[in-house]
C-alpha cells in the first residue's frame, strides 16, 4: 500500500504541476489579448494590406455577417496574442517536461524551442511579404473586368491564418529532420534515399494549402525541399546517452510555489 500511495501522490503532484503551468499560459495569453484588443482594427488593416493593394477599382473588404466586424477583431487579437506569447508557452512546456529528461536532453530542449519559434515566425513573414503579394496578384489578374472583387473579412482572415500556419509549419522542417536523426528513428542516409518522396510530398502539401496557381505552389514546395536539405546538413549522428535520468525524473516535482517561471 505505501508504494501505491507514493505513485498516487506522484501522479497528483504532476497533475498539480501541469495545472499550474496551464494557468500561467492562459493568464499570460489573456493579458496579451486584452492589451492587444484595442488595436485589433489596426492590426487587421495591416494584415489585409497586401490584399487591399490588389483590389480592383475602389473595392474594399466586405462584412457579410451581422457580427463579423466585431468577431474578426476578436479573432485577430487572439491570434496576435497567441503569436506574441508563443515563446512563453513553449517555455512553460519545457519547464514541465525538463525534470524527466536526461541532462544532455535538457541542454538541447531550450535551443530547439528557440529555433522552432524563430523558424515559425520566419515562415509567417515569408508568407506575408512574398506569398500574399503573389497570390493576391494572381487572383486580381484572373478576375474578369465585369466582376467587382470584394472578399469577405472573415473569409480573408481564415485564409490568412491557414497560409500562416502552413508556411510556419513548413519552415519547421529542419527541426523535424534533426529530431528524427538525433533520436535514431531514421538515419540521414535513409532520408537522403527518400529525397524523391519528400519532394513529391512537398508539392502535394503545397497543392493542398495554396491557391491553384503554379507560382504559389512553388513558393511553398521549394522552401520545404531546401529546408529538408538544410535539416540533413545539420543532422547529427544518433548517439545513445549513457547519462542517468535526473533525480527529479524519479521523484515528484517540486510544488508549484517553489518553481517559478
């Protein structure tokens, strides 16, 4: 019975730690949201700038739904708050899992978190400054003269978020390759042999997440391929760690009050 009680207490301690980390994440996210919301309209206008630059005649975006003007600002503020607090969120995840990792793994997690965050932001910037211009320019070019192109504000926001997530995730390719090789799941040589399938997969993903024009698909597929090659260049040889797990992995974590952010 004492052993079962120890397991139960350890589980409760871990759940308490998880709850406290989640509360920190939610608290910081809400704080950022309320700070950003007063500027949500300006943020949306900045987000839609590449589209507005391509609209024909004196066209503007339109709001079809009754609550769309408010809801789109709400979702814009939330999305901006999520992006702004993403480093803090990932840091809380790292603090939660770190006690159960080997010492060598602990040294790697924080650089991986930082590099993953930066690559995601770079992917979004690539989409905003280059892909949006190409995509909206293409749509404007194929729009008949008899048609007044006035997209709905909610539809545009959904489209923008989809593109941001697609390109942000695509730019994580080097990290994914590095982790696969580092963990020993596959070798760099196996990935090199599968290069042709990776390239085909990149074009399939590009065809799903981008408009049906060749240029937009190339703007996603080619970076995916190049980032895959970059991942192969930096991928290490898998090594088995001989280090023992940290003591904290075998014992209940500290109380939430003793482990600040």
